[in-house]
């Protein structure tokens, strides 16, 4: 045992790193809680008499083992701690307020309160709550349509079911870290190389993940069951192929594709009425009205939206960039724990090197990206990348990856998208929205 866990070995180094990072993250959280004690009392609107518990690892580990945590204070009050900048939430909240102030929505949108503290922050905890009556159900679905528009406008992505909470008459986003996903990829693999249909999809309402994209043709849009608005509502009970670890805990463990029957339980983040989960497809006209009203508001107030850009409103944002599906990183990490790869660091690094793909690097930026991914995976982190509003650089927890990674900045993308909005595009986006929800309703 001592030989296996010796810090000089790859396995021992991983164990030591996990313990050290967990302790460091816990100490950091408690220190920040202590530093912000008075601010948090004002944020919660009540004195804090006790810190009773915290639930760690509410998400992936990034930046040396840091994860989201949910704290319990005063016996039952909950508070969310996030070890990364919450300026995105401030920005999304501002966009929500801007849309509400146009007066175009029948019912205003809601967004969580946050206390942004630079490199970290605190967020209001929101619990799942069913709709009280039919009117609340209608309001929920109307707001869902307007929220789909707002996430499309701000190029949010990865909004799966865990990032959306049904709180009575309002769908509430609890993670806007991935807003302004820059779809103008690195040099040598940029938007012009993507076929026209896939290019449209990447700029459509499908991109956020709030609505199902499994009606789309092509391998890039495989069947997904975790869409934010309709998660857990699959009616089909036939087995589906799922990649999973088999024979875990043995030296024969490996990934295999197994046929699994979808769970019959409904995800608790869905809206309910009278004990029954509600499907957005049953409220297709209401959802469409919410989207259409929000789009019309943006067209009517386009100049004030552009003024927000000129005012520097988006400048403080730290926009996480998802260059790959994070599940792929998790699979690589889990595979790297197999004894075959724990002999030495070079062997484990070679496994991660397969992220390069079957062919050689297609640009110097691609090489830098993969090198950064390998370094973060070697220290047991899920790779984390981000950029800022006016920059074309890609950054990570380790610093700058590449100065000219993108062909266009987020600011250039956003200005182009806002100026390109028109009634014809609204019709196209509504068609995609209605078809996706209707197809899933009758699947």
C-alpha cells in the first residue's frame, strides 16, 4: 500500500493531489465565508447564527479541485457558493431587466440574485416548486418562451436540466457561466468551414440546449435526454445505447456501450400542476407567444441594446468557452484511472494526447489547446477555458492559451447577431422551436 500510494508514483500523486486540493478548497471557502460574513447577512436579510453544513462537488472540479457548494445556515437557509466569477449572472440579470423594462412581455422574467466578489461569488438558492394553478402554468410556459429567446440572444449553451429550476410560475436559470459561447472557432477550423445547415443550427435556438435537438439529422446531433425544458418526459421505454464503465473497481474495467432502458422517473426540475409534469409541447402557442414577444421587443429597442454594448455593460464578463462536451473530459479522466495508465505520467499523458484527434494538429492554436487540456487533466481537473467580451484570446486557469484563438471576438459576434435580427429570422427560429417541442410531445 505504501509503495502504491507513494507520492512519486502517478497513483500516489493523484491521491495526494485530490486530498490537498480538497483541503485547500474547503479552507478557501470558509475563509471567504468569514470575510463576507456581514455582506452575506445583508444579502440574506437576516443575521447568520450558524453555518450548519455544506454540500461539496455540486458540479465538475476545475482550477485545482474547486467546485460549487451549497451551504446551510441558520438550520435551514441555503446559500450557493461558486468558486468563479459571477459577473455573467450580473450581466444576464441586467439583460433580463432590460427586456422586462421594454414593457413588451405579458409577465416579466425572473433571475437569481447574486453577490459577485471578483473571482468568486454567492448566489440565491432556489428550490423546485410546482405551479399552484392553471394561470401559473401559463405564466411558466410564456416565460419559458421569452427565456429561450434571451438565451439565444446571449449565445448561452449547455443549459441542460440541472441548470434550470421550475420555481412555481417561473423557469429560473441557475448557471449562466456559458453565455456568449464564441462559435467562431480557432484558425484552421472556423465558421466558414462548417456546412451551411450546421452553421445555422449553431446560431439557432437549438444551440442553448433548452430544447431537444434530437430531431436534427447528422451524427453531431445525437439523441439527448437532458434538455432543460423537457427533461425526463420521454415516453419511449425501449432500450437506448449508453456509453458507461463496466466492471468498475477491477483491472478489467473499461468503457462499453450498453443498452439501457430510460428511467421512468420524471426529473424534479420540471414544472408540475396537480401532481402531473407539464410538457412545453402542450403549451406550444403560449411558449411561442413568449418567444415572439421577446424577439419583437429586441427589434423595437435594438438601438438601446446596442447602447448597452457601447456603455461597457458586458466588459466585466468572464465567459466560459465549451470547446468540447465536458462528458468527454470525464470519460478520459475515468479511463486514466485504469491500472494500465497509472504506471507513470508519460503513459497517462499519452492517453490524454488522443484529444488531438486521428490527424495531426491543424493549427498552432489547436496544438496549444490540446496541451492545455492535457495539463489540466493531469492534475485531475476538468479543463476550463474562458474569454472576455472584446478579446480574441483563449484563456485557462493557467493563463493565456493563445492570443489570437478566435477569428472574431464575442463583441463582434454579438453586434453582428443583433444587427442581423429581422422578422424572417424570427419566423425561422419559431419554426425550429415549435417543431422540436411538438416532435418530442408525440415521440
